[in-house]
C-alpha cells in the first residue's frame, strides 16, 4: 500500500516551484479561500511552502446562497487548523442590476485587495487550475475573443492595486482532489458547479461530453500566450520614444503608420490605461472607433482619455470631463497627502482642504496661473486643484505653491502597462 503522503508529491513539487518563481521574494502572502477543493488545496500547498513567511487567508461571503455564511465559517475553521489567520469579508450589494456574476467577481477582488492592503500583504494567491484555464479558453472563444482573451489566464496579474498570483494553472482539478484525499483533508462542494445557468458549467459539461481534454486546451492557451507576448514586445519596442509629462503622454506617430493594426490597438489601449489607471482595457468596438479617428487625424476620446494627433506625435491627456467626475478627496486626520484620480499624489493639504479637478471655468482665476504654465486648456483643466469649500487655493501643477502634486506614473510605467495581462 502506498504512503498517502507520497501521493501527489509531483503536485507539491510543481506548485512549490511556481510559488518560488512568483512569490519567492515576498515576505508575506494572502490566500483567497472559498473552501472549495481548489482553494483548500492551494491553502495547504502554500502552508507547506511558506517557510517562515507570514501568510493569511480570507473568504468573501457574497451572500448569493443560503449556505454561504456556514461555508465561510467552515473555511475559517480549516484555515485556523493550519494556524493561518483568517477573515471573512462580506459583500453588501447596492443593487441587483447588471451582470450579477461579473459584479460579484469584481466585488470579491476589491474586498480581497482592501483586506490585503490593510494587512500589508503584497500579493494574493488564487486557486485557478488547469481546468479553469481550459474552460476560460472555450468561453472566450465562444465570445469571439482576440489573442489576449484566448491566451487565457496569466499566472500573475496586477489589478485593483495588488498583484494576483495563480500558481496552480499547471495542475488539474482531479489531481488536487486526489492530493487532498490522500491527506485526509475535506472541502466544500459548491452546488452552483452543477447549475446549467452558468456559462462555465455548460462549457465544463460540453468538454466532458466531447472528451475535450483540459490539458490539451490549456496547452493551446499557453501557445497563444506566447504569441501575445511577442506582440507585447513589439508594441513596447514601437513605443520606445514615448514621453510622460505631468500625467500626460506623448506618443510617436510613426508606429501608427508603419506597423500592423494590432500594434496600434495595443498602444492606445496601454495609453488609455496609463492615463486612467483602469484595471480593464476598453471594449474592442470602442478601440476600433478611436483608431479610425486617430488615423483620420481627428481628436478622439476613449474611456476618459483624450487623443490628439498633431504632426509626428499623438498627445494623450486626461479628458477634462472625466477628471471633473473624479471624486474629491480630503486627507485623513494627521495626514497631508492624498491620491486623486488614480493619477496624482497631492501633498501639503491642511484641515478643511480637498482636491478635485481645476476645471475649464477656473483657468482664468489668478490662483490658477494657467496662461503662464505653457499647458493647453484641456490638459490644464484636468490637473488637480486645492479647494477650501468653493474657493480655489492652488493649482500646484500650473503654478508653484506650498502644495506639491506628483504624477503616479512615468514612461517606464507606460511600457509596463503594455505588458499587463
């Protein structure tokens, strides 16, 4: 009879090797724990890998099923059994409108990100498996996805102010359950995994009925990911002369006339995300419309970014109306700095002062100093301003003051966004 601890040793070695690569330099790590087989296996694997690192786990209770609170409590006990501190995060929906599952997914990530940042955790590991990768490929294929979508899930991703790691994409769901069973570990079976109202469940059943192998499909996603990586590299090379200044971007126009359309698409998506700090790229139809306008030499807006072709350059700035919609922020007690519009760090605030967009209507005020700044109207209007009630105190990007405004991203960050997954 085989030693049960030796069963699945290759699973342990494989996942630990990926963890070494993705998280080997991290002093702490968070675990997204649903209590299902995949995330439970992940928690055990991370616990055996941690070697003195600080690890914590959290479960998001979406409240979508009657048993969700009891399942979160079961996950809590499982974590504590491994001496892993655990928290349950509650999602309180404001509305039932829109795509419920997409809303639940984003809420989960935002709640986990906030929990991780409060606990000084630089990254969170997720329990996606080889089967999830295969299912994702087929789901996106059915929706007509491009190269990026068909590349499947990457083993790391930056979003919602945090790094997310997927160390189990090379391991199958059945392997993980065998691994848990050999160790006498239990897990929760989510009844929604048999609910045909979910796209992923229908895809899973179709795979079983047609004998489509998860391993082969995941290999196809890996091959497409290699093609995506080559396109990202080419796009980054094409953007080598991009210049960042005052949270705006200047792109060379040459790549838009001498490279394939796919490179144009990647450049303006990266520019938009760099300007706005968005976690997701714009829709494909929106990008196509913007590219047509740029090719015609027109000024176009896309998802809060404004593109203005001029000569051999394309100026990319924050759309003034989008900056105006960015919420005003005040410094926390005993603090004097804030992050505004995901673009600026503003320092030197005193009690009662807040930061919001300068706005077009305030450009002519003497406190703004716009005419001597050398900045265009729209770019200047989207910069941060310091206000006391309704009174303009300073526009620190346009005119020197006791306040300081620093852009959050530079040219290197733009090239990094090109490679973002």
